[in-house]
């Protein structure tokens, strides 16, 4: 644990961003799990400092992890999408599907401008089997805000899936039946409402197969954060259950769930302490 001064009175751990007395670092087994299936987390900007945000556990416990911060929709935003294997396959046909090719991107750079036009262009790509085949080999997506500042840039490798319960989502067994080799898991980190909004506002996610969890459990969040419906889990729970289903080491993943459960317990006790202090305070 590395403690840094905070503007508040209580010291904070710089690694897990929790108050020093509630530090998570020593609870996580070391070294981090070298997960063979990579994890890419798109985290809503408002989740970063949330006391119950579980991405901090994933950052500490998983070695093969990428984190990108996502902001709310910007109607003047641009998406730059570049194929990883632009020199082969059906690329010329895919190229013709998208208007406004970026002059700055010399190889395979598509610029998708302004909502809802971005969604319309994605729909055109989805209607082409040749384009889908090209994108399945991997692509890079970069989002620029209205001031042309980079919001995020991530590499969506071949074998990527989006962990999200959309109408077209499939279970792990369905993907295996299709001989789809999952190599990277993309996860949306936010409240249930924010995750849905991120999904809608990043239509490039439609280019990926969607994976749903088939787990009959209640979230460990239950006692401190309300689930909108059964089957909704925290980010770390979703990652752990998905990686287990894909064959990752269960013992090391269980440790991450134990850490999350202890963090939820910390939050419950802090809440009880605050209520207790209020009840005994002088009138």
C-alpha cells in the first residue's frame, strides 16, 4: 500500500484509491493472474471515484487488462476506426461503405462523424458479410471530442466479444459451437443505466459478438446497491464469471470475488457507523 496525502483529512492509497484503513491491496493474492483471455474495460467517467466501483479490484488482480475512460455522448464527436489487417481480405469493399475517409489516416482509417450518422454507418457495415469478416480480424477505434481531443483509443483484437446482455447476445456454449475463439472480453463499467447508455453511444460495439452470462446467482452488491433485475452483476463479478466460463483459473478468480465481498462489507459497516453517529449526536 502506497499512501498519498489527500485534500481530505484521511490518507488514501494511491494504488486502489481507497482510504488507507480500507486498503484492498493486501487482500489480493500476488502476483496478478496472467489471464489468457484479455479484459478491456470501458469505464464511465463518473465511476472512477465511486466507493463501490469494482474495477479497482480488476486492475490489481488481472495482468492482461486495458482500461479506457468513456464520457457521455458528444454530438460533435468523431470515431476513427482502422482495420488491423487492411492490406488483405475484402478491405476495398469495406472501404466503400464508409463516407469521409480521414486524410490523416494513411491506411485503413474510417472517420465516422456525428451522432446518429455514426450508427447509420455501422448499420451499413453490419449488412455486409465482407465487411464483418474484415472487422473480425481486429480493428483500432479512437474517439475524439468536439475539440478534437482524444477521449480514448483501444485495440479491438481478433476474438473480441462484448460482455453485454443485448438481444443478440449468446452464451459461451453458443460461441464454442460456432468455433469462435474468445481472446478478449470487453466490459462496460458503470451503473446499470450508464452501461446501457455507453452501449447506445458507442455503436462500434455492434461490430462484435455479444456474450451474456448464464449464472443463476444474486450479486454480492445486493446489500448495498440495488439490482434492477436478477442477473445484473458488478463489473468484477461479471468479469470473473465470464472468465470462469471461458476456462480461466477458478481459485485465483475466487480471490477477486472475496476481495469484492470484503469491500462491500466495508461499505456496509461505514454506513452503519454513520447512522450510529447520527443517532447518538446531541439534539
